């Protein structure tokens, strides 16, 4: 399966404030797991995915994108799978490392 690692700019283009937390109500629109399994280990930058665990799901206010956050072995890092709801396909993935993004000490909790 072909995967696409989103650049920071590509990821930001799918993000619009305020993203809506639909973690408790979201219904699966497609099976992300074959895609997740195909993501190269190098794209995870040393993090390891936790099998089959989606921690958060956020939807853009325009209802165009879903950001599905797959848990890693670090509570502050996620593999975000971006789904285009209009095309019903995966746009790509982005490693969201909150410690690096917000320049935090790794012992700080977010």
C-alpha cells in the first residue's frame, strides 16, 4: 500500500481551528489499519505504535478532514492519519510529537 508522509505545511492545510473532538462519537468511514501497517518505521522517528489504539479523533469545522490519532509508546506522540471526508480516502499521515512541537521538556505532561 502506498503511504504519504505529510509535510508540516501539508498537515497544517488540513487543520482549522477549532478542531472538533469527535473521539466519542466518530463512526469509522474507512479502515485505516492497512495504511497504518504500511507506514515506514522511519516515518515514526523512533516511536512505536500501540496496536490498534486510536486515542483521539478530531474533525475540521468544515467537515472536510478527520485527524485520527493513533497512539505510540509515548503519551505525547501520535501518528495522525488524515482522512479527506469529501473523497473518503486517506490524504496521508503526520507524526505529531507534542514535546518537539511545543519545545517542552520530555518529562512535562501536556
